[in-house]
């Protein structure tokens, strides 16, 4: 069985989910849930795309 580094499991879905979760927590604290959910998901999309491009270029 081939072993993978933890960074190989990072994907678009993971980054969107984690950033959206952080956005939900910030939204709950700042009393504006929808705004921060959208901001978190947007940041997750950008972060995931940049990391996927970096990983593909590295390979």
C-alpha cells in the first residue's frame, strides 16, 4: 500500500468546507451568519484553486 502525505488529501471540497465552517463560526459571533458563510466559502474556493494549481505544477 502506498503512503500519502497529509497534503495529498487537501482538495477543493475540503478547503471550501473548512473555510465555510470558519465563516459560520465568525457569522455566529458577529451576528451576520449569511454574509460570513458566503465570505468563507469564497475564500475556500480561491484557496483550494491556488493550492490545486500549486500541487499540479509541483508534480
